[in-house]
């Protein structure tokens, strides 16, 4: 069965909520309607990895709500929509909101839909998700698509991967699972951005190493998240090997100081093989098939 999209709806106006439900097929979407802003924030924060899109009614508190979502790092495609029972917002109010969003990293994940175009809601969801898939991590090129500046690199890349996979299963997009933004590639980063990414990869790899032979139930997820970051940054396998060797050298020196055998480090070759196998498989599957 094709994957369904989980869509959160916050629409205090009953007429709008009902119209939204009528315009979204239950075969394609699982709808979660939340009654108030507090519930929305709690649900979006706790389930942001599962949620595929949020549909929010424009209200007097919308700026504050968006800021709270941003503070909770709830990076999601968001559709902002007017209440059909209310008059369209004045141009100056719309401009003020848009101006407020310019300085926010959430600008890049917000898509606007006018009350007169609710019949286009499904297309708007796909557009919002497609836009989200092309987001870059850093604001490095003013001529590029809107960017999200977020220190939690794996949050965005993991969410992009999950959404792209659903798009491929649900809509049959060819290659959308591997729709990467070249602006995020390691070779296109500034020196400072490369250093920041390498430090993150090294720290995350250390955590994987330290829990590899434990009963850590989250180990597979840690490896998946690690590989996601490396893949979307187009990190070469040789760089992962170098990170591994540097860490093993560090551990070796510590064991020598403690007068302990270094033989245990040989077991961690399995960790390297595991991570490389996952990464190579992603690269292999990203090569377009010949028609």
C-alpha cells in the first residue's frame, strides 16, 4: 500500500476545518486536527519526524506560533491559509507578516494558499513538500533557493529523506528519494562550514563507536541518521575512513597511557564496515538506471 501523508491541521474556524477535510482524500492522507496552539506545539515537537505537512489558519497570533515552532526546531512544510469565513487580510497585514518571515528560517518552509484556491490544496501540499526537499543547510548563495540555517544538520536531512521516500512510494517520482541540493555538498561549502560538518561527523561517529557493542536500541537509527548527513553532503567514503582512523588513533593513545591492550580496537572495524556499507548502498541506488 502506498505511503500516506500525515497532515496536521490547526483551523479554529469550523468551516475551514471541514473544507480542508473534504479536499483531502483519506486514501492519501492521515489527518490530525489539533484544537489549540498549545496542543499543536506539543504534537509538532514530539512527532515532527512523522509529520509530513502542517496546515495552519492565518490568525492574529500566527507570527508568535511560527516563532515557537522555529524555536522547537519543528522543521516541516507549512501551508498558511486564510479563514474562508473572514475577509482576506489587508495588503499591509500580509506584507507585515511576509516581512516578519524574511528574518526567520521558517520563511523557507512556509507556502501560502489563498482562501479562494482551496480546491488546489492537494497540489499545494505537494508543492510545499517539493520546496522543502530543495532546502539547503546554510545561507551560502543569495541566488539559491531559500535556505534554512539550523545547527541540527541531521534534523533537516533526515526529514527530507523520509518525505522524499514517501513521495516516491505515493506518487511514483523517479529518483526523488535522492533529490539532493548540490549547494549542501561538502565540496561546495566554505572552509568554516566544512570544519563544522567534519566536527559533527566525528562526534556522531564517536557516539556510534561507543554504543556499537552495547544494547543501545537506537543504534540503527544513529547509523541511519549519520549516513543521511554524509549522503546529502556528498561525503566521500574515504573521508569516513579518515574519521575512523583518527578516532582509533586517539583511542590507541589513551589505551597506551592506561597500559591496556589495543587489540580491542580491531573489533571496531565492524563499525566502519557497517557505516560504509550503508553509505555505499545509498550512493549505488542514487545512480540513475538506464531506461
